[in-house]
């Protein structure tokens, strides 16, 4: 019995002569053909990467724009794989100077969408109340819905007092080597950002929401004459890894005054309001 047990052990740990063993990992300096397999510029801190990203996105006008208007169109992806087009789509935004919690409604926002001549969506927040095309929504628990959408603006406040910027492992985002930095806001919320290593453009944001893990991927950047602002022309939105929609932005304006009535609609508009 003992001899049989020894034989079994020998067979278990023997490797056939035709077995191909895994090669050892390459030396650190030999991994140059594998972008993002190691940290690029490990001396850069999370805060330094954020600072460079601010500069690349437009400097002070990006960090403290005051207001932002975006227009374009939106393609919605349904659960069965079909799609729906909002051919006129716009967002008006008024930013707060401080943002202690990146994922609660703050400032003011209006989102308006049309399919042809038909209003598809009107949703606003005036700083306290959420409205739709019928006026103030009776169920103001709708305010919590904004946590599915608020998060990107964390990048503007990321270097404010009370915020933390922790560098995470570099990665490939849509095949592009990227720095990743996790922000922690004063309320303890986490937001993960990705920045293209070649120019510090913002490629990615990810954060937890009541709807699941939410990601946005940014591409097709453009600038307008006379503006330092760098705008992503395409924003793909995902929940739990599944694409929900993609907004295509074709125009923007920053720093323009916005009337409070824009965020307190008394009824549906007759036509696109831009």
C-alpha cells in the first residue's frame, strides 16, 4: 500500500516531456511593447495628474465655467438591442462653486430631448425641486434619481480642500494607455477617472449609483475657435457594463447667463428651446 501511494505521488507531480511550461514574465524594461502593463511616470501623484487634466481640458474655464450649454443628439439603447433616436438633445447646467458630495443633485440642470417635432423628455432641477413637462413633480423622491447622473463634475472640484486624489493602476481605455485616479469627496463618495497618457484628455468616469455601476467613456474631442475648452463629441454611457445610450455633442457654450425660469418650467415647450 505504501509503495502504491508513493507511485501516485510521483505521477501527480511529474510533467510529461512534451508539456509546454509557461515562460517567466519579462523583465520590467522589456515590457515596453505592452502599454499600461506598468505605471508610466510613477513619480506623478494623483493630484498632479488631475492638475494636468484640468489644464488640458481648458484650465480655469473648465474648472469654474459657471454655466455650460451642450447640444447635439442622443441614441438610446433598449434592453432588446433596438435603438431610439432623440435627434434634438440639449443640456443646460449651472454649477455650484463647492461640491462636498459628488453624487447628489447640486446647482441647476435642464435636459430637453425631441424626436422630430415631438417632445421626448423635459427634466429640470432648480437647486431644490425636480420638474418635468407638467411642472413640479409631486414625488420629490425623484431628486434621488439625479445620483444616477451626477458624478463627472467631481473632476472640477477634485483639488478643492477636503478632497483626496489616489492614483490607481494604469490601464488601457478603448485601447489607449491611460492614467487612473480615484477621487474621494468630503462626504466619502468615490469617483474613478481615466486620463489619456498622451495628452491628459478625460476618457472615463465611473461611480456607483442606485441603478448599478455607471461608466462614461469620452471620445471624438473638439474645440471651437476662441475657446480653450475641450469638449468630448461622443459620450457612451453604461450601467453594469451594458451600454444604455450615447450622447453626441455638436456644440457648446460656456459662461453665459441662464434665467432661473429655464429650470422652473410651467409647461411643455412648443419647440426645441435652442
